[in-house]
C-alpha cells in the first residue's frame, strides 16, 4: 500500500513541473520591466497573490481538518520555516542568474537540488537501486536540455546558484519532516505569506517598486501567483505528503524539460538533437524511479523457498 501511495503521488509533482516549466515565458515578460519592479518586488507580490488565492481554498477544503491548538501551532511553525527557506532559495537564485546571465546554466545548476535531496534523504530512507540508477540519467538529461555550447567557466554566480539548489533541497526536506504534523493547504498559504512579506520588504528597502511597474506586470504577477506559486507548490506539497522526497524532486526537476518544450512551441523551433537526447534521458530516469522495489517480506519468502 505504501508503494502505491508513492507512485500515485508522482502525477501531482508532474503537474508542478508542467506549470513551473510553462511559466518561464510569463516570467520573462515580467523581467522586461525590472527597472520599474525589481525581482524582490515581483516575487513578493506574486507570493502574496498566491497566499490570498489560497485563503478560500483553505476555508473550503480544510474546514473539517484538525484545528487543535497543537496542530495549528505546528502548521504555522513549519509553514514559516518553509517560507524562510523558499525566500532564501529564490533570492540566491535570482542573484545567481543576474551574475551568470545564462538561463540554461542557471536552470541546470538549480535543478541539482535533485541530487542534494537524494543525499540528504539517504540518511533517513535509503533510496532503491532503481532510484540510484535514475539520478545520473536525470542529471545528464538536464545537462543536454540546458546547454548548447558546454558548461563554461565556474563563476561566483554559479556558486550562488549552487547554494540556491541546496536551499531548494532543504525546502523539500522541511515539508517532508513536517508533512504529518501540518494541514497542507494552510501550510502552503503561510509559507507564501512569509515569502511574500520578506520579498516585499527587501524590494522596498533595497530594490525598486513603482505603481507603473506593478501595472505593467499585473498579468505575470497574477498568473505566476495563482498558478506557478499557488497551484504548483501546493501540488508539490500534496504530492510529497505520501511520496518519497527524492522521487518528488525528480518529477519536479522536469520543469527544465517543459520549459524547453514551451520555448520550442512559442518560438516555432524544431528540437535539436541535444534536446531530444535530454528528453530521452529524463524519460529513462522517470521510468526507473517508478519501478517499485521488492518488499522485504517477499525477499525473505523467496530465500526460505
């Protein structure tokens, strides 16, 4: 039964990857007005929109949830911690992107959170042989999807992106730790609120936030707030609730694949050989990750017979 739950949780993480990947063109539109609404401001407003959009969902679908004092305190605690980690990861990511100036390279290094999740999770729950085999296929697939002319020299921006990948891995681990102690929808709402408030404060203090910038990026703010944050992160949380965090990270890392597909469709491009190889490697990794390991009981029975 537990194995079935892990497999059934994967479609929710896949939805997250699709939404995140196809949101890249929308985020690019927002970046064109960064002189009027900087990254902190855009991130802050979209996260606040996500939190606001989840309020009625929480009231409707969690009205019969456990509302004991202990449960609410636990949800607020874990939600605030996740929000702080998400804010830190997003900030390091944006600074890294600005310094490298290469979205493909940034996407690849960020997606290495898949490896960090596997390393951290190893001490709690040893992954199956198939999952271990799947990881190098996934990393190789991400490389082919992200680069056309090689990796290039390592820079300070790359280091910041690597730190960002560690924090995105910690974000997945934080929820895995608190999954059974929280109301998931309220948890998501709180984490978005914390991330949004911190980002907005940083935008007002260090960045640029203008009414004209908000007006020009209103559609990206609403779209990315409701879908890229509200829908995608909530699907990730619900999917990971009954799933292995490493498998969840693998499916979420498919956002790189869907980002490339979306770019090819929007710009009417024919996929290159490297993109096709990357897609194939990612597909192999996903298939391998979904092969259930044999139950220990069955192994013992086979040995006895």
